[in-house]
C-alpha cells in the first residue's frame, strides 16, 4: 500500500513502488505465456511423425495453393522470372490444440518438424528460396489444425509464346505446380487467389 507524505521524495518513491509492482506482474504474465506456448508446441510434436501425410487412410488431403503478392516479374523470350510469396494451406488433424490463442505464429524451424507438401513447379526451370537473413518462411497453425505456410521464392518458368500476331498478340503465362511424391488419389491441389479464405 502507498501512503503519500508531504515530502516530494516520498511521493516519488511511492509512485516508483507502484510501477515496480506493475512491471513484476507483466513479467510474470509474459513468463506464463511463454511456458504455456512451449507446452502447446511440445504436445503437438509428441508422437508426431512428419513422414506421414495428414489424414493417412482417408481418401486424400486437400491442399490450397496460391502465388500472392508478386514482388517482381521479368519477361524474356519463351520464359519469365517471378519473385513471389508462395502460400499453401492444408489441414492436419494431428495439430489441433486448445489454448488462450487461436493461432500459433511460427518460423521455419517448426516447419521442418511437421509434414509439408512436396510442391514443385511443372514448368519451372529454376527455383530459389530466399534465405537472407533467415529463411523467408512463415508458418501459422490454427487451433482447428489448419495451416498456412508462406515462403518467398524466385521462380524461372517456361512460357511458350506464339508470335504470329505480333505486335497485336497477347499471352498467358501460368505457374503450374503439383506434388512430387503423391498422386491425385493422395492429395488434391486447388489453385486459389487467397488460400487463407479456406480456413
């Protein structure tokens, strides 16, 4: 309890005591959140096998993909280079959790410990993942087991062009992707503009 006295110094001391108690309370709450956060992550990974796709035994796993926020596009004859944030979303029932937060925002370290789609670009000639200053990857896990995985990529891809009507021609240069390991009976890929809307 603070008792204010007539001297200025005593008043200041009283105020500092109140602030100190508030800081201690904030620190304790922060430590409790860190502890709870760690427990949730540990429980998710306990017994988790990242070699197995989600819903193993079920007909297939839905994966929503989309290239969003193009940062740069460069065109050259019969090919193009694009710098994008590439997003993928899927549901993994093994990663459901209960806690005070609805979303776990994690980095690439967690992504290496769980199952992620083995996506490759059918018409890609060269792909580079950005790793400065750390791998440019973001993983979000929702409490219902839905994941959003974002990475920054630079992709050089083929784009066959028919120039018979040049210069009045127009071209469409899609970026085609699929799974390297799984067939259509195991995973279903859906191209969407904003994968997050399927959460």
